[in-house]
C-alpha cells in the first residue's frame, strides 16, 4: 500500500455510483480526453471528461456500466464543465481500464 491512511469518515464522503455511458465522443482539441455523458438513473446526468482516448473508441463505450465519483466538485475545463470522474486502473495511455460492476447493478446504485 502506498499513500496516507484515510478514516472511514473520509471514505464515506466519496459518493461512488454506478453510471451508464449514454453518449461518448472525442474532444478534437484534446490529446487524451473523451467526453462522456453518464446516466445515474432517475433522469440525472453528468458530463465527464475522461483521459481514456488512447484506450477506448467512443462508440464501443455506449451503454457500458461504469463506476463514477458522483460528488466530485465540478471543474471548468477549456472544453466545458466536467461534473465527475470515471474510475479506472492502470498506468495510463493505452493501458487504462475502466472498472465495471457485475451484472445486475443499475445506474444510480451507490457503492459500499
């Protein structure tokens, strides 16, 4: 393990949710970013810019379930507002792997 310890109170502040990718597109001016529209169920959507362009074709992501940080403070970027983050593993570039929930998980479900 690396890094500093967090308490259970620290961890519970992070709102991890299941989301479905309903739109995915390249950001022409960005080398690493894809623009994702995530559905968190119940008519709630988030716009997210993710640094996964080298690993994923946008059309292959449509309909995929992912894990997102739903309560990340929105960040104004030159391409628009990013309202969350998708959770991935790997060193980056073409070796980045989105985390996916098991079958049966639904958009909006909270991770515990």
